[in-house]
């Protein structure tokens, strides 16, 4: 999970570097070993999902022709949540985690602001 406190490190990992460069080391991040996948996740992140690849799909344009765009689908096989981000009944405290998202072009990002709940109506 990319968060506001980790934004600079996240951005650092987008640098066009050689395949032998350790992006954890480049960004000054700590590796945390996965339980069900071989790849590490970012220890500093409030939450991380371990996923296994199910399929990769080449996307088509409106004319039905293949593009050089791909959709990767995976299944979550484990979840890591740091204890300080757990609240009542084991729920994840999203506001405390301060997740960020891509919010436009160039270098625009946003952090979640005020949160609210809307429950689905019951039948």
C-alpha cells in the first residue's frame, strides 16, 4: 500500500533502472518476507497483500485488434496488516494509514481526506 509517508520512496522505485538494481535498497525500504509467496513486501507499509498470478490477458482495441496493453489477474493468498493499524473487531484503520492514489496526469497524487460510511440497504 502506498501511503503519504511512503510517497517519496514509492516514487523512487519508478526510476528506470537496470534489472539488477535492488529497488528496496534504492528507496531505503525494508524487505519483509512473504509467507505464501517468495517475493518480499515493504515492511514500512501499513498493509500488504500477497498475491499469486492467475492469468495475463492481452487487451484489444475497439476494432478487436491486440494492443500492447495487458491485464494481470491474481488471487490474494495472504494479508499483512501492522498491528497499529488495526481498530475495533480487527478492522483496518484506513484513515490512519493515509493511502495515496494517482489522481490525474503527470505527477498528480491525492491522499484520502474525510471519510464517511454508507451502508447498503437491507432487503
